[in-house]
């Protein structure tokens, strides 16, 4: 099945004289193509959330095409064909005026979500629109991860949202992410503040020196917590001081997967791709599932511990078709502060994934483990 998600792709399809059977056209304004659509053989085509003039709509229906109408009056597009970017979510934000965040797309969608029942909207139409949106985001994310040069080597870093900019754990996560990105891994996180932001900061600086990375973190640390008024503004100060050149973007790309369920925590501004969801359960499970190259657990609290055992369940039952590393960064933290690791070791005893558990304080050891695992996966028989 062919998916058409841009006007440019639609025009190419028309110019090529290709049939429309088994074609899904998603979220496009096609009101300027009424003449072409009126004479095209549209049997087997699906229009999802497209804007059509009456003549084109009648032609589509008479040919037996499927037409899913657009939702009107929403601040988000349920049938969107691509992931978000910080530039889209934060359009209109002026870092000299942090209060301008309220006018951004991200803030407007969060306000709409809260005003329409939050996680339990009373309207079935709102529920349907949110589910369609999240399905479209997952579809766009899968396209990103497939990559033209072969599937991306996805590694996730999990950790607390309250991890402060500038503290040693934040530096460690950023340094680790930078080095893994430089070695060809595609870094993902929950897309929010703290350890999640550090993950994407590291990827952002993959083409820069470690001294530049630390200089950037020092700038960020002027607003250390996401609760600080200048937190988001300071991120844009760093983006402006250390911009990504267009030729560097592919090598510094990363994916954040936040949710409006935690919309009081704005997504960080350093993930180049943002898969933002309404349903936190879909977001959590999907994030763990795509991290087939392994997951690194930096210090965190209840949310991070929840992810540990969700991941352990996937590995325990091999429910996603691959058993991948679970690496815990911080011996003291994971054995005494939050003594999760001894329990996990006990749970994994006698299971295949026991050999993929590791507890360490060494970034070099983590990198070596992930590279060894990646090489082993590359030579596995299909």
C-alpha cells in the first residue's frame, strides 16, 4: 500500500499517471485538485482527513473510494503524516518572553486536552480524534525508524525528569549519548526534561567537541529545573549558540517520545524528531519496544522503575521478538538508593535475558556492551 502524506508526493503520483488503488492519502488539502480527482480512477483509494470540494468528494464516493472526513476545530491534526519537530511545537515562542510559551502549538494542544477531559474525554469524537492522532504518530515514527539505509540502531536512555541540568548524572547521560550517536546509534528517550533532555543534548552535540558540550550544559544550567521560568528559554539560547548545520542534522538526529498526559513538562527542544502522544500507555510501551538495541537506565524514580519492569517483562517473555540489553548506570543508586537491580537479577535467573543485564559506573563499558550486542545481532541468521 502506498501512503501519500504531502502535496509534492500527490503531484508526483498524478504526473506519473499511477493508479490510485491501494493508495492512502493522508491529511492533505486537495481543494485545488478537483478537476484531476474528478476524472481519476479512485476505486480502492482512501482519503483520510483530506479537504475535498463537493465535486471531488462525489467522484471519490461514486468510484467506491473510502473517505474519512477531517475533524474541525481541533488544535491538532488527527491524520497528520509526519512527526513533530521542536520548531513546529514551539513556533511563536520568544525566549526573551518565556510567557509566550502559552501561544505555542504544544501549549494550545495541552490546554485543549485539559479542557476536554484530559485522559478521560467525555466526547467519543474527541476520543476518536486522539486515537487517530496517536496511530498517525506511530505510523510516522515507524517510517522514520525504517530509514532508507536500513533500520536504525535504536538505543534508549531512561531516567528521572527531575535530574538537574549541570549535575554529574546529567553530564554523564549527555556524554554517553553523544558518544553513542557518534558511533551510529539512534538515541531515543521519553522526550521530556532531566535525563531525557540530556540524552538529546548529547546527540545534538555529536559533531562538536566535548568541551563545547560542557559549555552548552553550563549555559543550560542557568535554569537547572524544568520548573524554572527560564528553562525552555535557556534551551533556545543554547540552540542559537550551537546551531545544527543542515549537513549535520542526519548525524545528530534523535527521537523524543513525550506525552500531553504530562503536558506540564514541556518536551525538550533538542530532539530533532518528536513523537508526541495523548495516550501515555501507548507511548510507554512503544518507547520500550522500539529500543531494540538496548536500554540504559540512569537514576530515576517511579516512572523509570515502571519502565524497568515493563522492559523486563518484554525480555522475560520475548514478546517483541528480540531480547536486548538492560544496562543500569550507577551501582550505588540501583543497589541501595533504589535497590531494583538485585530484584531484577533474581527475576532473570535461569532466563535468557539474564546475560544481558549489567550494572556499571563506566560509560566506556556501556558503549562496549552496546557495540558488542549490535555486532552480534548483525551476524544472527535471519
